[in-house]
């Protein structure tokens, strides 16, 4: 009950829906006010305005409007590695600290990227549907698949997750290339500076770059054309990094061979044209969705909050 709130605990806002374990941990430590992601931030109750911290999923983030609506806001704790939905410049200008949850989700996201690659190239989802529908029993023949072993695999964004993906694929890849804004340190993978040349040399592109406005439609029609009709693209980054309309058009015309997609430009809405494509594998943004990783992410969010309110250094600051 609101009247029973312990006023000695720091007040925070849970902005949008949160992982239940995280909610439970927050409510044990703080006075938590739940605010819907689509709430009118100009009409928040008075007690919410006392919040010193805000916690949200990366897909919700924190706009300039919600920051301005909370006059005593000191920090934002993100339950994600990506922070493209946070107005970082506005947070910096207001002196609001921002934390995220890197590293703890790296392995699970990398695992899913590799799984999507194999599922796409080897027609795993399409063949599953063929068996379940009874088509195989009726004599329908599955299409021959492609091959991962020996493929030239391009990693777009050789950060923590990109490196983890590359490491998993080293034993089977013919070669691993990568494209970044600049060459990465301490890697033997071959850097390709030009994006179009990178796509042209790759048989598979795995998108692992960070999101944000600077990465919007980084993979455009020209890159997809350079990838070509035998090429496959996998995206576990952010949906907006790919020009989604251009990708759908090229998948429909078989100008690229297939796609394994965990993220979309307008989640949870997915272009309906993709639903009928057997050469596309779709996931509902499940990169970090394991019990182990979600708990670790929640624990890191809480650890950052505990550190802040104890006057200690933040563990994983973005700003």
C-alpha cells in the first residue's frame, strides 16, 4: 500500500515493464513507483517526482521528456547493453548518470547469432515446418541447404559480442572478416575498411554493431546488393541498423539467399511479408533471453544502483 512506503528508502521509477526478478530486487531495496512506458510524463503524481533513479529495459530507454519530468533524477539504470533509446546528450547535459549491462549477456547473444546462422543456412526452421505439417510424410522433398563450413563470414561490429561470435565460428569458417569505423586492436581477423567491399567479400554478414542514430540503415540496399544472391545476413544488433524495407524487397526477389533475424525496426511489429518466406528465420528479440543472463543483468542493474546510493563508483557507466 502507498501509505506503508518506507520513506527512508531512495525513491526510484520502474519505467515500463521489467523482468520480475529485477522488480522484486528493486522493491526490496527502494521505494519503487511504476510508470507505464506510454504514460503522460507531464502529469506524474507528486510522489513520483521525488525519484532519484529510473530503471528501464533498453527498448524503453529514457527520453528527454521523462528526464525533464523528474526534477531530482540522478541516474538511469538500463536493463540492456544497448542505450540507443536513451537521450544520452540530454542526460549528459543534465548531469544524469547512465549505466547499462555489458558483458553478462555477451555469450548468450553470441550463441543465438550462431544458432540463427545455422538455422538459416541449413533450412532448420523450414524443415521443421515441413515435418510438422505432414509434408515430408506425403512425399514433399526439402530443398537442399547451404553450408556454413568453409564460408567467408563477415562480422559487422567487432565489439564484445562480435568477437564472441567470431571466436565461436573460427573452427568452421573459411575466413572471418570484419568492418568497423576503424581497425580493432588485438585481433588477427582481416579488417575491410569499405562497407560495400566488406559485403562483397562476405558470404555471410552477422550484424553485431551497436545501435543508435549513427548506425541507422548502416546496412542499406547497396550493401545487400553487394552481399548478393548467395549471401545470408544475420542480425542480433538492432533492427534499425538494417534498411528493413530494402532487405524485405531483396529477400522477396531472392537477391539475397536468406536472413536470420532476432531484431526488427519497429518491434514487436515484423513485416508480414517475412512470414511466408522459408529462407528467413525469425525470433522475438531473444538474444539475452536466458534465465542465467537475465538474472545476471538484473543483478548488475541493482549493483549499479546500490553503488550510486552508497556514494561509490558506478560499475558500468555509459555517462
